[in-house]
């Protein structure tokens, strides 16, 4: 089995890579390739799409991109993954937008006091908080591009889906940003915006991307929990994570041991409760369904 490393091969220094795309003409070339319905794109068609009058100047910029961001193939030019990533980052709005969003009403009630919840957007993050007691129900990243061409309801739904996706990837050891290896630790110390005393902290060993969550959040895609809800006629993916107390509260957690970690989470539903025990890697160690009459 082959293994990739950071050793050269062909590498480009970060400063050089950014300098290559620091040109409006080159960004226009990348976007024209990205927008093309059929690729590869012939030189003449790409030139027409970019609307750069000087053919020699256009060719110069195209050649500067070729290799790291664009590839020359039979029939013309195509985007490399790096080129597509540049355009995706721009369209996500991370580098170009600082939108203002009015607070959004969201489904569900505060798991602490029963008050109303709202989503507030700042610094490319949504925070779900109670309007009465201020209890936090999660604060996670959401790119500005996700706000475009969506109703308020669609934005909130997209945020919920993104949170599930990010945390399930992280808990499975895959960085949502770079694909690198994520390291997970359970933490009790230090301040945290999640308003919980026990949290999972995920850190990418490669790009240092960080994500933290209540430990119950990892159960959203675990088959034992999905099946538990299905047996009660409920698709758990239809329930926003912040409406599930075991995803946001400490009350449903019991630390059985710390060496090694064993954390018990109770998931109540109708006349039953599901008892799940996680280890320090957030792997399901035990699972048991119990009648509430027991």
C-alpha cells in the first residue's frame, strides 16, 4: 500500500501558490473553466470566455496557472482540484464577504428553561441560544455563501445538516477541511462556548482545524440510535440537533470511568430509553434498550 507524505514530489511553497492566483485575470480564467459545461476547454474558447483582448497576455496568465491549478490535456485545458478549490473558497464567501444577518427564529425550545431559541450569525458562525435564559445550544461555522439564495428556514436546515456532517467526519477521524487525520480527546477543563462540562475536542494533526462538541452529538449517525428512532416511527435526520437534549445537555451523560474513558448517555424516547456507552474515541462500547417501567 502506497502512502503519501509531505516530502517532494512536486511541491509549491504556500507564498508562491497564493501569488500565482493573486491576479484578476487568472481568477477569471479559473472561474471560466469552473463554469464550463464541457471540459476540457479549447484555448480559443477559454480566451473568449475570459474576455482578455491581448492573446499573448492571456496565454501568459494561463501558463502561470498551468501545473498547480490548471492542467493541459488533449483537447484543451481543465481545472485541477487546487483550481476548483480556489473558486469554491471565493464562492463560499470566506475571503470576500462579511454579511449581516438578523437573528433567526428556530424550531424547538430551550432544554434548560423551555424558552424560545434563536440563531445569531457572527464571524461566519451560527450560535443557537435561548432568548430567555441565554443557554447555549451550539456554536458552529457556516460559510457566508450558504446564506445566498435561501429562505430563513432553508438556512437553518442547511446549518443543521452541516453541523451533523462536520462532527460525524471529525468523530470518524477525518478532517472536514483538509482530509487529514483528526485526533479526538474528551475534556472537562477550560472554558467552552457549548455550556457543557464534558466535551469532545477534535483537532486535525495536519491543518490544525479544531471542532468541539457535546459528546452526544456523535450519536446522530450511529446505527443503534438511528434504528432506535426508526422503531418509533421517527427519522432522526428530521430533528434539528438542538431539539435533542442528549445532543446539547450534560443531564443525559454519566462519566463511568476516565482511564479508560467510559461515558454513558441516555437517550429517552416515548416509553423507552436507549443507554449507550462511549469510549474515549467516541466509539459505541455498549448499547441497551430499557423500558421506562423498569
